[in-house]
């Protein structure tokens, strides 16, 4: 186990709704990255947070937003859900400035949009 | 878009055999990492190889990196049924950067 936790495990929403996913980073890590993994695909980078600021963003629309809190935990918010948002959402924590940038992943949240 | 491609997309072998998966990427990298994923759950970090390294071992895993060909391979020796999973390579450009994943190889090890 990596020490990274995510909640909830599963979530079912309908199109147009909003969702908030949560991630607690591993102790000692100050950076959280979020990834979206569609079925049968590799994870795709959504954005990264470092010291409560967004520190890089992938090719996702503004309705994907996030927060990082002083304890380095993080939230991913998605507004106006679309069917294509159905995916496994993974967060990963790491220690900025570490020599190797190993990222440690949580178990993921499975989001289904109907 | 994803950085790399993995080959093969699916691999089925018998227990005890070796499994080799390949990964190609497009741009220069800081390091390359391999991950395992069981049944659509979280990713487990297996091994990291830096751009100035050519080969690395960890238990039954052997990873090679050829930066001139922009490719890497993961070898699992003496495979077990418990190795059945999807395997992903991921590259990172620079310190603090994002991981860019390939599409993965689905490995099935039959007892």
C-alpha cells in the first residue's frame, strides 16, 4: 500500500451534475497529481498541485478544477458532467525536489456518468 | 495524447515462462517508470530507470532503456499467475513534471 487514499471508491452521477473527488497524499509528500483513465487506456494527466497552487495542467477543459489544502490533501471537481467523463480517476502524491519523482498512486475513484 | 506505445497490447503465457514488454516514446526524458495495475485499480510502482542508466534489476524484474532508440523493455522472469495484470510505462520530462503513460500491455499468466 502506498499510503495514498481516495474517496469515494465508486460514484454514479447523471449528465450535467457536479462531482467532487478527494485524495489524501502520502505522509511527507507535498505534490498531488490527478489522472483520468478511460477503460482500456493509459492514465492521462489532468493537473498537478504543489503547495496549494496549480502546477501544470493537461488537455482538460476548465470544468475540471482542483484544490490542494494546507495538509496537502486535494480535491478534483468536475462540473457539468458528460458521459465521456466516465472513467477511473487516480491521484498520485510525490515529493517535489526529490531525486526521482516517483509518484505513488491511490486506489482510484470509479466514476460512472449516466 | 499519450507519449508512447507499448507492444504487445496483450500477452498470454504459461506460469514459469518469461514475459517481455516493450515501450517506445517520442521525446527526450528525465526518467522512465514501469507500473502494474490489477483489474482497473490503482497503479503500483515497479521500477524507475533514469535517462543515464541502461539496465536495472529488481527481484524478477529487469528493465532496459535505450535512449538512442527511445525505447524500453520490461522483462519478468519465471512468471507467476499473480503477475497477471496490465503493465504501463510512463515517462517524465523533467523534475516535478507530469507522467505520460503508454496504453499498456495486458499480461495473462496461466497456471
